[in-house]
C-alpha cells in the first residue's frame, strides 16, 4: 500500500507539470490527471498482484516449489484436476521440503501445501479455527449440503458437533451393524435378481456387467435412511424415486472448465445474487426436492416423539431431543448427512471394487475369509445374526477396508484459508492465504509410509500392533477422515457400512473389470472414476 501511495503522488506530480506545460484548463487537467492516475494505478496493481508480490515480496516466496512452474501462469498446467489431489501425491515425494510446499494457481495465487505431521497438527488441531473453509467453497457446498456441520465455522461448528455427537457414539454405531448387513445383503440379492432376469433372456453364464456407481449410491442411501434417519427409502427397488433423481441431478453437474468458462460462471453468479434473480438450475431444483424430504422426515419424527416416551437413536431424534436445533438447522443437517453420508461411501465402494478387480489374489483371499467366518450370504434358510463383534472379527476384511481408504480416499484434497495472520512450522502465513491438505498425497507419502507407500498392500495392517496404524509414522499419516475438531463425525458409521458392503458383495460374487484398467479421476463432491466403473459380477 505504501508503494501504491508513492506511485499516486508521483503520477499526480508528473501530470500537474505536463498540464502546466500544455496550458490545459484546471478542470481538464484534473480530469486527465484523475483518469491517467487511475489507469496507471490499476496497471501497477495488476503487476503487483500477478508478478511483483508472489515472486519478489511475498513472505512465502522462499518455500520450495514443484519444477515446471510458469512465471505468470504458475503451476496451473501441472494440476488440471487439482481437487483430485493429483499430482500433489507426486510432489510430496519428489519435491524436497520441510513440511510446506508452495505452488501457484491462476493469476499466480499462492497455495501452501502442508506435508508434515507437525504442520498438519497445527492446522487441524492446535490452530483449527484459525483456518476456515474458503468462502466460495462454502457457498458452493452450501447449495448441495445445506449450511450444516461441514460448512459451519468457529463456535457455531463446535456447538453443532457437540450436540450431534450422541448420534455417532461408538456403542450406538455398533448397534447399527445388523442394519448395515441387511441392506448390504439386499444389494447383493438385487444384483443377483438382475442377473437372473438377464439369464432368462439369453443363454449367457451366470454373470452380468454393471455400471456400479448408481447401484452403490442407492445402496448407501438405503443404509443411511434406515440406520441413520430411521426411514426406509428402498431406492434399490425404486431407482427413479425423488431422492435418487435429485442426487443424480446434483452429482452429474460438472464444474466449468477453463478460464473463460470459469469467468462466465462467476459473472453469472454475481449478477444472480446482485439482482436477486431466482435460480432455476438443476442443483436448485434438486435442493428444493431434498429440502422437502428433510421437512417431512422432521415432521414425522416430531409426531412420533410426542406420542412416545422412548427417545430414538437416529440423527434426527437425537438432534430433536437436545432442544438445541431449530427446524431450519435440522433441515441443513439432514441435507449434509444425506449428501455427504451416502456419496462418500458409495465412492469408496467404487474404488474398493476397482482395487479388488486389479488384485484378484487379494479378492480370493478376502472371499475365503468372508465365506469361512460370516453367515451364508444368500441362503434362504436361517442364518447367524450379524453383530459388530462378528464383522469386526475378520482381520483381512479390516485390512482391505483400511487399505482402500488409504490409497483411494474419496476426497483427494481439502482447503482452508488463514483467517488472520498466523504461522505454520514457524513460517509466517499472511491472512487470506489458501492452505491445502491432500489425503491422496499424505496417504502415500514415502516419508510417512516407507518406500512401498504407493503399493496397495492390505498386509501392512496385519502385523503386530499394526491393525490401527498400518505402519504409518504417526496418526497424521492416514488422513482420509482428517483429524481434530473437524475430523469426520460419521467415521464409525462409514467404516461399518463399508465393511458390510464389501463382505456381502465379495462373499457373493467374483468381480472382474469390464473396461480398461487405466482410470481418469473426475472430481465433484468426491473423486470418482470418470465415466463410471463397469464391473462384471459372476455368481459363485
């Protein structure tokens, strides 16, 4: 700012002398001086923001950067799909650093990538509320997730999390395992029924190719509805119901690609908000539908609570019983859990099937354990009731689940912005600086996991004292669910349903890829295989 003031004084002085020389009238002189001063100030500001500050004056300029950055365009070309965490997983292993790496995005915007456990601890635990989600990200996510726990910041987030924790207590989640299992078996049965219908029309063997994304999304919606909200959605048998249609409209949206498209999108958003124009896009219409569903569920739970002395244990009932949430807040929380709760697990399941197809020996070993230790999956006769203790007693299933979460996290990258001037690892961080944490990169860091960090190897979770660490250097080596006050509140729920789904599908079918094994990651709310995933299911 001092430089700007000096420039303005110099410009004014120069043009006053020029005006005197050319004998311009005072009013014309002032107009010329003002106009040219504004132009030169704007030019200087652009140069300052795009070139001088990031390359010559920024306190972050001494941090290591990936090779290949452009003087003006930064590293944009190296990260066409930055949100997937690619190629940050290469940088963390190939760019020498002491816990922080700087890279530059459009218009040389500085981004700080945190790579060390100590730095992660500062950002996520010690100074957690000094780093908030970026405003634009909150605005975009808020349209899909509601202004709930994921979007809330500071004291509001702390209060919301405290009031919702009883719904996610360890014992309560364990009591939900029979529901996880029943819905997972329902998915296996639905797939088998579909195969049988195909067999009736042809003489092909007992197998069929499925694009698994939609099936898994419906299965996780049914699990969340029954176990989390006390409501039977039954989307497995009703794929075109309003909830499924709404989420298809949401998740089929793609962010604008390229500078021009992004600029037009942001311009439209500015005009829409400034003129208070009604939104008519598919996300808005889908959100209206889902908000209506949330309101009906809340009304239903209130009516049940008034007639019964027994408090429910699902999310809505626990929130209602606390008396700390308005109906509007409950609507937002439901939108959060409906969207994030089913989409993240469905995405993880897609990657699990992909990994098991790539490594058939791991799939065979897992199937042997499942069929030996668990009740027969599709038997019509009586079976042993599923319990958390029974499902948790399968060490290789536990290992495979953890390794899928490690190598294929559903969210490749999460962002924060420094609310005030602060520091990380002693490095001064100016207010407004964007901080990036990449589970996809940290989960395969050679410094944290050893030289075989990139290898998909469930056995790393089976050694002595390895069941919960996998041999990672610290707790911050495994970042899929983050850590600290903003760690995933539904982690236990997600792990339980994930293990149930894998056990039911692998115990029932042999699965093989029905497409090329090379996958491109597409990032929306989560990081998924672009174009879906085609898998052949063969009944055992």
